[in-house]
C-alpha cells in the first residue's frame, strides 16, 4: 500500500490529543486510580469517596504528588494512541480497499478496532503497569520508571495483560460509536469533496466533544468491572506497619483476575464492582472528549504538513536524479 499519509496524520493527531488531555486531567486520574485500587470492608476503608484522596494530598502537603508518574503516563499515552490510531486507520483503509465498500459496518468496525487495540496493549503493557504502580504508591514515595520496572521481573511488567486484552473492547465500542455517528454527521460534506489528496473532513470542536463524551460513557459503563480489576492487579503493594505474611499472600492473590474478582466480591459485595464508576466516567469522558476534539481540530493541519513534507522530499529527490 506504500506510505500511508492518512494513517500517519490520524496517528499523530490522536497522540497529540492524548498527550494534552492526559496532562490536564492527571490529578483526577491519580485520585480515581488510588480510590479504585483500595479493596477493604466498608468499616476499614481509608477512602470513602474520591475527594478523600484529594484531601489526603492536601493535608499531608503532597499536592504535587498528584502528578506522580505523569511523565510515564504521558509517554505511555502518546505511544499507545499513536499505535492505536495508526493501526485503526491503516486496517480500516485496508479493509475498504479489499472489500470495495465505501463504508465499514458495525461488525467490521469492531473487529478493526479490536485488532488495533490488541497491538497497542501488547506493546505498551509494561508502561501501563509501571504507571499504575506509580499512581497508587503512597504520596511522596513514588519511584521512577526504570526503578519501578526493575524491582520486578519482566513477567510482572505484563501484569494484567489478559484483562487488558479483554478491555480492548472498550476503545472498540468507543471509536465504533464515535465513527458511526461522525460518518452520519459528515456524509453530506464528504460527498462535496473532490480530488485524491484533499484533506479529510473534520467535525466542529463542539460536535467532536459531544460525540466523544457519549461514546466513551457507553464504553466505560459496559466494561467497568474489568477496569477496576485491572487497576487492582497493577496497583502498588501496600506497605503498612505491622503487615504480616498473610497480608502479603492476600495481596499476591489479588494479582490474578480471579483473585481480584474474589476479593471485591468478598469484601465489598456486588456493588463493589462498580466502586468509583462515577469518577471513572467523569475522567474518561472528559479525557476522551478532549482527545477527540483536539484530534479533529489538528488532523487537517497535520495532513497538510505531511503532504507538504512529502512534496518537498519528492522535489528534492527529483533534483538529485537530474543533477
């Protein structure tokens, strides 16, 4: 297929959007993750709601610790979104070329999104695990990326890989809903476009924000129990005074999918699977909406810059051949 400029433009704009949205919402993400990672009986809970996490940071004068692991998270977000958007755009174009269809149906969209998500998860899982450990560490005690990874084995760096692969259904649902709604909104505008190298249509910032929020909200509600189990599996181990061997064994048992599900069921009951759902929806909806809004607004600019770069390289190559 050659060098796919449209896929590169989609990937670059998506990665930049992820970088900006992750940075803006990171304190909320840290509070949400620490709240999700705690699994205790109701009378033993350290955090009764997400605001307790924020208050702990303020009262202990560790407000800047709300940003612990930001560098790792941004690095992971940039790489994962670049790989995801490139893979999604590439597989989508490949499918349309092979099938001869003008648009993808819902089933094909889900398959393409899942394939792109699986590739992303496998490549970025160690960064995801390290980021979760850094966020759930005690305030002021977070370690750097290399030290966090080097403390365990490479197998431990892939903690939660199975459930992460299962959660590829989350962005699959999200981007399928978003893409289908976007196609309906832009169908009339796309028909007016002519030329093979014309820049793709873009949604308005408001439309992209609303569609991003709706699509992510639907995906988050459907997959939340698995999301919380994943956080528990990847969370840093508690380092409390008086901890004994039994507590250590309990923490280790929670590093498996079945162990995490059992711990939630035993200590918090069925509703425990949805603990922190409101915070998850707030964070992910805002993050996704910001990401897609930024992506939609810079995709055309990225497309033009890449097209100009390709023409520049082509002209220089022609000059070198003629010299």
